[in-house]
C-alpha cells in the first residue's frame, strides 16, 4: 500500500488493504447473468428487531431497523434507481421524535463500510479486542456496549455505496446498457462530490421515511468520513435547507495537502512533515525510543508543536539554502523528538514520511510500527524496505470486527441472509477532484481541500457547532494536522468559538482503547446535550 502513488495511497486512507467486488457474484448456474441486480435491490427493505442496552448503568430499550433505501437519479432520471444504501438505525423506545436527536454515523475509506464505528464505538453491542496487540482468532467476544451513544441520541449507521450491504444498481433488460449504466454509476458516485450528494439524498429520504425532519440532527464521520461531513454539511445546509445542530469529526482530514502518506510525491509542500512531527514524538514516547524519556506525554507534545511550527518550519522552508551546520542541528533536534538516528534523518533530508517512520522506528527489532494506531507493532514483512509494508493495527483487529458484525447482523438484526457484507467497495478510481463552494464554471481543485465547504456551512448556519476529536497515536491523519486545519478555516473570528476540541491517548480509531472510548462517549453525549436546543 505504501508504494502506491499519492492518489492511490489516499484512496486507502482509512482501513486495511483488501478491496472486495462491488457487484454480487453468484455461480453462473444459479444466475445466468451475474451483472443483473437482485430484484430486492430495486426496492427499500427493512427488518425490525428490539433490544436493550445498559449505558454506564442506565438501561435503554430500543427498536432496531436494518434495511436499505434506494437512491434515484435527478432530472429526467429521477425515477431511475441507482444505489441501494444499507443502514442500521436504533431508536429509543418511547422518545418523542421532535425532542430526540438523531445522529448519522459513517466511516471513511473512501468506500468503507461502517462496521468499525458500529461495533467498536456507538452501537449497542461492542466487539472486544486487545488494547494494543493482535487480537486472538475466533471466537470473539461481543458484549453490551457501556458507551453506546443511545443515551444521548438515536443513531443511524450508514454503509457507503458499494460497501457493506450497499450496492450500485444497473437495471435494464439489455446487458450492454446495464454495463454502461454501471460505468456511469461508478463515475458519478465514486468521488468527493458524488459521494456527498449520495449521502445527502440518503439522509433526506431517511428524515421523510421516519418522520425526523424536526429532530435535532448531527453528522458523525471518521477519517475520510470527516471529508465527507464537510461536503455533506454544505450540501444539506445550502441545497436541501437542512440546518444541522452539530458536526462531530473524528480523526480529521479536510485538506489532503496535509497528509503524511506520500508527501514525497508533492515536493515543495513541507507542511505534512511539520504537522506529523508531534505524532512521531508521541509514538516514540509510547515505545520508549526517545534518547531522553520525558516524564509526561502532553507537556512534551506542546514543546514539539512549538518546534514544528518554528525552527523546523523555517529549516524546511530554506530548502537547499540550509547550511550543513544548520541541517546537522535540525537532525540532532529531530533525533531527540523522534528517536530516529541523526544519520537517517540527514539521509532523508530531514523529511520522513509516515511509511518511513513506521518502518524505521523499531527497525532494530525488525518490527513495524502501526499506522492507524502507532501503539501497535508487528514483525516487519521486509526489514530492508524503505517504508512499512502493512499496518499491524489493521491486521490486529479487522477480523474481529468483520466476524462479529457478520454474526450479529444475521442473528440479532435478522438481515443479510444470502448476501455478502463487504468491508470495502471495489473502487478502481476515486475522483478526488472537488468543486468548492463559490467556484464559478467547471473549475475543480487538483488536490482535495474541503475546508471551504465546512466554512460555508458554518457561515450560512452561524449556530452550527463543530466538535473535533483525534488520537495522539494516529499516523493516518495526525492530530496536529487536524488542529492546523481548524485554525485555518476561512471563517470570521465570531465563529471560532463554535469549534471545540478533544484529544485522546489512542489512535485513528480512538475507540479501540476502552478508556478513550469512555471519554469519547462522554464528550460526544455532552456536546449533543448542549447543542440539541431541547430543554433538559
């Protein structure tokens, strides 16, 4: 994954490595034309069930609905089914809809299913995984989730088009026309703007189906899901007249020029190296690789952040004008903050990508450091590689999540018999081109930056509150990069107080660390309570 070009590396931003086919494949003897969709995809489906969850000692009875909504085209194609989107919604029994918040939750990818936030963070059941080591193989533990968000809000977990049980639809009697339709679907939906409009259509349909137009409304996205949330918030606010109460962001990336994945393919843009330095330092601290181990993490990170924005930035801006003596001094300082050798840092020209750091930090033990959560580590596949060849964190927990959900959705939610649940959509090309709000004509960004979208949503709805959360040990979307983006939003000073921040001693999937999950739940529940405009 590391050796891909930048766009391909970013397309794998959230989790894991395996892409799975996006159209149902059945034996030809059972289905002569495997490209023709199951008729069930053409109509909304649902399966209801009931249950209860104890959230920090408080029992909540709920109704669950696992089902699909069918998205259609626009204009002369408004009656043409194009996407069947799968969701699982949990509604608190006995709650008044107009006073009960509803939170729409999704992972990123792009093209990821939302199994991670569902089974790891806010659903009523939680899969048990090891804290920072590889979780043993099945059977896996599925327990009551003491930190489900159902105490604060109804929750709707949404699978992106092509992922989970969601599918693109091509419905025509002629196979060649179906093939052309599917090609058009992929082009229209597998991109920043098409994905945002698909989710907007899903949400407005959901509000109508379940009578939730007058409920307090929230978006919760993780990783690329934060990119989606910025685009989606602007679409909902300014195309669909849906004012949101809040946007909750976890492990944020809004401007892809800040990514530490593959910055070497974008020479002259040194910002990723500067913004990743605090995460490198946190990781070296965790693994005791620093020449002088600080007493506490957070004061140490404050020192590193000041250096990253000061002397380190000045040194990288100097480029080839930096003298040998200055370069040596910077390398020695980086050694103190990262644990990497001075010789290695000099050879890297003071610029270390995420993959390089993950491979090099524990190279003396032939050990690779985790990307999504750098607390994790595993045996290096190739000790002589320049960069890491896999992510030990993803390998450590993915099987537990996928197995637990596949069992739970069929056994408890009564949905999915005869269907394949796909961790990721099969996306050959994700269109990162984006038309920012206010841009005239067909001008598109060459590198995705959705900061203007979130800023526009906040300016057109000045009551909108935004809550940023992140982990210190996240090398996929470093926390200081997210902090930097928020402090550079093009918004007036009067709106800056609408943004709040929380950081956790965990990684990309903050909730993989149980103590951080509790903090995340309590913080998000408090945020909703403070912004839902309902008297308590």
